[in-house]
C-alpha cells in the first residue's frame, strides 16, 4: 500500500476487504494526525479473521511501531515487538498491551507527548475517553466477525469511523500550543466542572 505501516490482508476475505476499504477511505478523507491510532484500530481488528492465534508476522513490526508513536515519549516498540511474537494475540493484549498503554497514557496525561506539563490541557481526558471507547470496539471485533451477518458489519465499521473522527478532533485539540499557566487553568477548570457535575448527579 506504499506506506509506513504495513497492512497484510487476505484479498478473498470479506472482513479484510471491508477493513481495506474503510482504512483507505478514512485516511483519504481525514488525513489523520493520529495515523498510528488509525492503523492500530484497523490492523488490530483484522486479526479476527485469522486462523492463527498469533498476530500476523508481516504486520508485527508496523503494529509495534504504531504503538511506539502513539505512546511517545515512552519508548515501547521493543516491548511490543518481542511479546507480539511470544504470546498469542489475545494474551498479548491482556498481559502486555493494556498495562503498557495504561502506563504510557498516565505519563502523557502529566507530561504530554513532548515532556510538557499538562500538555494536552483539559482535552486530554476526552481524548482518553475516546481512546478507550475505540478499544471497546476493537474487543467486539471477534464477536462481530463470528456471529453477526455480513449485512450488519457496515454498522460496526460506521461506529469505528465515527469514533476515529471524534478521536482525531479531540487529539488535535491536545496538540495546541498553550502557556503553562493556561494549561494548568484549563485542566483544573475541566476537573472542577466534572467534580461539581458528579456532585449534582449524586
């Protein structure tokens, strides 16, 4: 596909055909700055159509590099490359990918992607909500592939696209150039709003 991230898909598999179509169209329409997340989403759900318990070898390095970019400044590529080859994909996600992702995003919440305190301001929290929503979609992939009729796959892929669009918009807001004082003010205001909103509900 002439790109940094390799997408190894079966040409005669309807699930993979839909992934290729959606992935290509989304990149053309939105030219995402969060390209690593886009790749992780579509390459990850492609495993649902695999007969092998292990992630496709042809995509291991690309998948690990995408995680590395997504989790910067934490250097995680070597962890993903090693364990993707050692563990079945499900156990890799559960035992390696999830803990590493939690650590990296906790670090990013405090110091951002460029070691700047509260770099994302208030928008890092919605960014993470969007991120974990997409993870839920990814975890549903094996069940959609196995148990849903092909006619209903379109709804699933539309949900992924909508979440990627929201994720992209919020991600761009976390990359704004803000002064330290404004970042602290914005983040504190957001947390206070959420706290008082919670108090009103309970």
